[in-house]
């Protein structure tokens, strides 16, 4: 089991590092590259660099609020 946990941790770290590298290159370096360069075909338009994190943050906060609400409802039912 410990080996599986380490493998999953390594995989999650690798995915996180890949996403961070892709996003950093997309937001910081790509605006300084000529727009006719072939590298632009691998990236979405710049508007999505803001929209994707905003939607992900709203979804995360919504799920967190729903989870806290369910926990509060369950704890209220146990008291009565």
C-alpha cells in the first residue's frame, strides 16, 4: 500500500508541475512571442488564461460551501 501511495503522490506532483509550467509559459512568456510563431497553436487564446482559473475558483468555493452546509446540517441533526 505504501508503494501505491508514493506512486499516486508522485503522479499528482508531476501533473501539478506540468499544469504550473504550462500555465506559467502561457501567461508570462507567450505574450512576448510573435503571434505567427508555431508555438501559439498549442495554447488557447489569452482570454481563457483568466476565465479558466476564475471558473475553477468559483466551482471550488461552491463545492466547499455545499460541503460545509451538509456538515452543519448533519451536526444539527445529531444534537436533536
